[in-house]
C-alpha cells in the first residue's frame, strides 16, 4: 500500500513539473514585445492610443512611452556623460 501511494505522489509531482512551463507559456507570460515603430505607424495612420493598445495587446503606458517626445535633458545616460 505504501508503494502505491509513493508511486502516485511521485507521478503527481512529475506531472506538475512537466505541466508548469506549458501553463506559464499559455498565460502569455513571455510575450514578444511590440516594437515602438509599429505603434508609431499605427498612431500616424490616425488611430487613437486606446485603439492601438487594444489591437496590439499592449498597455496604454507602453503606447505613451513610445509616442512621448524625448526629454530635453536626455535622461540618465546624458546626465552621466555631462558629469563624467
């Protein structure tokens, strides 16, 4: 009886280990990112930011970051160059 229970538990543990990567991929955890160039093209074609976010399955923050004007300071890299 103990051998049967041990075999059943081992089989269940193996099934969980094998199925976990497949389930993670199904949920879309490792989705390929949409390049900013495609987002900018869609905005230039006259679509709204909300439409682009829904159609391309990206967040509104991603659309905003791709379409926002670059900062005048140049960000952290430019500040590091000026300092050094």
